[in-house]
């Protein structure tokens, strides 16, 4: 797929000017589910950017973590004549046809975190592979280059989780060949499922030195299981995203770290991109613009650098 990559130089976008639309405009937001801290933070960032736009109406729908529901909701947005759609695809392959349909009708689609298989307006994403690699570096150094680690995975169609795992495995193979990955299981982004997965890791592995969960919900589930088993002080647990509840657990010393991204700014960036396209301030190209927001290693030593207004 053709892509044009650029890295966001600053993550303080909420106050930046963006294009204004003169005609009545409808913008839809379709995350995997509205019930997660990350998707709520994106929504807040979007709303903060749109609130000064008198001619813009905004609607968010809940796909309940089901790709088939998300496809139906995409059709609803298209049939109702929405002017732009901000989408977090549950499954990149399953939503590609929907994105193509919207774009063919002149409706720009800005994806969040998970790209699709064909070119569209833009993808505003965390640096998922870089985040995984960074976590791998942090864990490897903390273990002195030796030990047993496990991975708590995302669903196989979720490109963000796939990229995070890819980055982590690359760091392990390249930098720490003596560290053994003893298991990898899908916990479907879910805390309760992650507790089950972590319990299975604990039962099978008498020595488990670290766990990389590819999002914070699953890192919190791993922490709960390890604490209940009396092994929390033996295992370094890392997540990705940087939600507020995880930052508190890092401060308490219960979770080792997370790859933090300012999700408010990520949502704001997607909304600003949509407005710029709709106002004519930005022209859509034939490639997908990839807007990458870099991660920050939040640990007990560094987490205080994340200010209260940046915590979601």
C-alpha cells in the first residue's frame, strides 16, 4: 500500500488552528468500542477540536468489538451522507472494503492506530512497532539480557497489536538473544481475559521474569493475576498506551512501565486532519498519510513527567 510517512513534531496540538468549514458538516467517529480509556480519550480530543466549529455535528458509535457491527455502522455513516469518518478498525482486512466504499463516495476516512489495506486519507497512529521495540529494550536491560518472558497478544487482525509484538520480538532477537520467549497468547485487548492468560503462563512457567502485554488493559490483568499468585515482585510487567489507571499502578510499583502516548492529542490530530480536508486547507493525495506520534517510556522513575492534564 502506498503511504506517505511523517512524524508529529509536537504532541501539543489541542490549541492549534485548523480549517473551518462553512457548510453543514457531519463527522462520524467509529472506534472498536466506546468503553475503553483509550477510545474515550480519542473522543475527547476529537470533541475539543470540533467544539469551535459551529457548522459541524459529531456522532460516535459503539461497535462492541465486533467487526461485522463496525462494517454495518460504516454503511450507516456512508448512507446518511457523513462528510468524514474517523475509524479505529477492529480488523484491518474486514474494514478495507468499507473504507474503499466511503472514499469512493468522496468521504475521507482517517484511521486511528490500525491502518487498512488500501490507500485512504490518513492514519494517525502511535509508533506501534517502535513502542514494542522500546519495551523490548527496557525489559532486556532490566533482566541483564537473560531470562524468560511472555507476550499477551491482541487479536490477530488488529494491526496495532501485531506491530507492537513485531517490534518487541525484533528487539529480543537483535539485542537479547539469550532471553527466551516462553509463551504468547491472545487476550483480545481485555483485562479479564488477560487474567486467564496470565494464570496459564504462571502455571506452566516456574520462572517467568517479564511479561509484555500489547495494551494497558491486558497489562493490568497480568498484574492482578501475578499479585494473586504471590509472584508480582518477581515479574516485570509492561503495557502500551499509557492510560491513567496504569500510570497510577506504575507509581505504586505494581506495573513496571508502559509505552505512553498522549491519546487526547491523537484524537485531536485526526479531527484537525478531517477539518483541513473538508475546508480545503489540505488536499487529499493518492497515498495514505501516516501521522506517527512517538511513545514515551513511562516508568516509576519517569512517570512524573506526564502532567495531570496529559493523563487520560
